[in-house]
């Protein structure tokens, strides 16, 4: 089954490490994670069920565009990484 890896900043919402959920798309796999950890949905998706602006999803080593990320097909060996996109700040 596809593996989902969340960054440590989600430690209060999901257990540390990785989890596996069935699904044929990133969205289906994440739906399994949302069922397991209901508070996670609001962090990753907005009110229109789109990936939030400051969340980035990688499928393996490929960064997915937020607009199509949930529809991206996965295989049983896929690794999905969900992390917070950082922006701004001073050098």
C-alpha cells in the first residue's frame, strides 16, 4: 500500500513516522489518513477541499502542483510526503 510520511511539525495531529493507507490516488490515500486522524483534514485541505496554499505534497521525488495533487495516481510502492511550505522571512 502507498506510504504517507508527514513532517514532524504535524506531531500533534499524527503519530511520528509513516503510515500506510489504501488508494489509487493521492486524494484517496489522504482520505484514509483523514479518517484515522480527523484533525488533519483541516490542516491540509481548505474549505473547498483543495490543498492549502502553504502545504506541499511530493509523490516520491516529484513535487505535485497543489491544483492536481489529489488526483495524482499512486501505486502500492508510492511514497507521499506532506509538508508545510515555508515562505518569507529575512536573511
